């Protein structure tokens, strides 16, 4: 978007006003692929009006580059995930009504070009690496986005400075696996050092890191998060399962023993750390006993945040050729059981907050309910619950306030300004 803006293009939130539409797709699981394809076709119907062209980019475009151009003639231009530098040329091609693809293999260069923030103006993501080397049996990311490539520490810190100069106060570092940061260019993992350098940027009030693999969560990383004042005590650690046989089939490097030992250490030595995880049910070979162990572990661990997904067979992955042993109906049933257990845990944790005073950042004001929508440091943007705040006086968007919690729901809290 920054490249397009520099080229003189303007953006609109109304599809009917657009001359060219860009559809940024996901190709990770079946539901996402279906949504992406439906959106492409829905967008193309606007060609009956003002719309001149449709550009398709993102993971679906890259993953099925050999078939989509021929099978979806309604779209004009297709780009791969690493070809965003060609976006102006792509838009101009689509505007002329011509058809073309951009799938050349290129090194991605994020060297601090101007960005158009689509998040809240006070909160932004910084991608610290691209691709993945983990080769989990169910995941298509490595052959969509390639091997792991870290950005330099200097470029990440420079981008943080630029964002802060534009009013950003909360920065979230992301990658397919943040704990592998630096291995490819520095010879060893250097996430703790990167966190310290970004945290030292004047104006960064909250710094968060997502997608930390459990087998690479070191004491150094935990101490860095826990002892640096503006790094929030929040650990997002996708565990996927608690059964050794399922973890092995998934090609995960962790085990029941290693995961439970790490979780025990976290609860004992870092009690204020918000723990978030992701689980996958219905993987080929997952027995009732495997699932029962997972469900029991969820109830015992009492994660603060948890997402659960049903296994989706993806072409090109090792799991694609594994015989399905769990029906779609049973997959969904197991997923619902996990989420129901987590909902009870979440409600109990939220109710325990009633009467406490917590620090929040104001994201927006909701005119329908006459309340401000905020988050505590325990809530990652776009992923976790909200704190709904009532105040007799106007509050500033993007500012921090102390709020007394007065009520709680399964995922959200309600509070009042602590005068």
C-alpha cells in the first residue's frame, strides 16, 4: 500500500468506488482457500460497474500459481508472496484490462519503505522473518513462502523507530517462528537480543512477540520478556498437541514431557505471564485416548488464551497422504469440546479480575454501546478479548488508562475509569 501511495494511487473502503481491486488471499487451510476464491469471484462481479481490473496476491495466488490464471479468467493479474514490489505494474496492467502473472523468485526486501497502517494508528506489526524451516507434517507454509529468512536486526530497529515517529506505541513482532530469528544470518537464535534492542527504542510502550515454538523457548528469552519493563508478559506458544504419538506424526520436535515441564516452569517462575497456545485436533491417527490426553491437559494447564482448529488435509504436505482416521463430524466435535473447556477456564479467570485495577490502551469508541474498546497487555491485537470501558469524561484513543474491572464475560471484561 505504501508503494501504491507513493505512485499516486488513493485507497477507498467502498468497493463500488474502486478502479482496481486487490484481493490478498490466504491458502493455508480449506476454509481460508474457499473464502479467498469466493472473494475473488464476488469482487469480479463489480466489473459491471466502475471496476476495471482485479489483482490477486497472497498465499493462494502463490500456492496455485500454475492453475489459477487459467481457471479464474475473471481476475486479471496474479502476484506471488515475494513479488509485492511489482504491485504498481500489476495495478497498471489490470487497469488496462490486460492479463499477466508475477511469480519470479525474489529476495524479499522490507527495508523500511513507507507503510500504510491498516491497524489502529497506535499499534503495528513488524515482520522479522519470512518463511519456515520446521516442516510440520500438516503445514503448507514452507512450500508457499519458502525457507526461513531473517531480516537484519538493524532494519527491524529502524522500522520500529519510524513507526514510533508516526505515533505507534504498541509493536508486535511476528514471523512464522519468531524463536528461530537470526539462525540463518547470524548463526544462532537472537530473538532475546532483538527484543532488547526494539524495547530500547524511545516511545515503544508495549512490545509483544508472537509464535514462539516451545522447543526454542529458552530461559534467556523468558528472562528478557519478564524483566524488560515495556515487553509485555505474554507468551504465544503453539503446542498443537499433548500426545507423543500425534506430535511425532506431526513432525513436531516437542513431547508431552518437554511441554508439560515448560508449562510447569512458566507457572511456577513466571506467574504473571499470559500464556496463549494453538491446538490441532483430528490429525490422522489421533485416537480417542490421544484426544482425551489433550483435553485433560487443557483443563489442567488452564491457558489464558487458546485457539483450536480441526485438521485440514493440504496438498503437498506429508499429512496429505496419511489415511484419515477421524471423520469431519468427529473433528468438529473434538474441537468444540476443547473450546467449551477453554471457555469455562476463560470465564473463571476473567471473573477473578473483578475488582482489580488494570492498565489498558484505548483502541476505539463504539457509538452503538457508548463505550470505549480497549485492551490490557494480556490481550494481543486482533487475537484476544477486549476490555469495554465506560467513562464520564472523553478518553483519548491510543492513550493508556487505569480501569477498575466491574464485570466479566467469557472472553471480555467490562470496567470503569479509575479516577
